[in-house]
């Protein structure tokens, strides 16, 4: 029994989008799963660490370090893939570790900068960047892989890794830890932000009520909802494209489009 759809030869146009074209790396499904899972593992294990580092050393440096690690891992991914599957797994783990530092640090920046009455809207705008970025990069990745620019598929990692490094510089120049640290903020804007904060940023942070958190039903409800959302996201980012390409024999450009069409 063949666990895949038959290839319709009439749809083959003889170009480089044919689903029959063999990939550059002969990795088994288990190895592919380990490579894809390593990135998610690194992302998960550094979630709380990102918050702790942001509180202790500052959200700005935490975001920059996380983005730098992730971007550097992106740029080095082609080299890692050409070296061995184990090096590729390690590189994806580093990428995930870097990305995992960012969400909690972003929450610290939001708490410092966003007024309470505007926090929901501003947080939504910032978080929508995740989906917009995934949408743009996903739709463009297929065409970049099929082009001759920077060797084809490696260009995806070089371009977006390079953009990440540029973004690190932007954060270094334009991001400030708190409104009081910004040298050019207007007094009226500063007063507006400070007057609409939950607490005075100069005061010592109160102890974390761990018992109330761990016994709170809403906390577990939100945790489950986030888990389910990320589960679906991980499926459409990893398992779904493999299914479309290897079982359904969609072309690379079609997979690139369909992968994000339903997820976003």
C-alpha cells in the first residue's frame, strides 16, 4: 500500500516546481521531526527565562540578545544543514532559545510603556506582527527557494536572518527601557504614560503571588487556550507543509501559499 496520492503526470510541466524533484538532503521522517521539534523545544524552555532576564537585566538587552541569537542561527542554518543533521538540530535549538526570550521581554516593555487604557489595543497591534511576519515570509519563501538568488533555498535564511540583525540595531538605537529613559519624550506624553500605569515604576516590585497563580482557574484556562493555539500553529508550520508536499504532491509554491493561508 502506498501512503500517498498518485502523481498526476499531466500536471508536470517539466519545470523546477515539479513535486517529483528530490530534495538536497536525504533525511528520514524521524530526523526531520527532530529538526523541527528542536526549534519548538528551545522556544518553550526559555519562556520563563526571558521574563526573569528582562526583570533583572532589562527588557531591551533581553530582546536584542534573543533576536541576535535567532538571526545568527538563521544565517548559519544552511551551513549546519550541509554539515550534518545533528548540527542542524543544534542550530534549530539555538534559534528556538533566542526566539523564546522575546515574548516575555516584550510584555515587560509593554508594561513600562503602554498606558492601561490603551494597553489592549497596543498589545494587539504589536502581537499581530507575528502573524503578519509569518504571512509575508511564508508567501515569499517558496519563490525565493525556486530562484537562483544566493543559491535558492539558503537565501530564505540569509535574507531573514540579515533582517533580524538589522532589527537588532534598530532596537539598540530606538528602544528605551522606560519612558523616563527616553531623552526626547515630551513632558506631556511622559506624564500621560506615568499617570496611567498600574504602579509607579520607581517603586519596588511586590512579591509574586505564586499560590494564587497556581490555584487560579482562569490561569489554567488561559494556559490551555494558549497551548491549543500554539499546537495548531505548530501543526500548520511544520507537519502540514510536509503532508502537502510529500503525500499530496503539491508544488513548493503551492505549499508556501497554503501553509499560511489557513493559519493566519
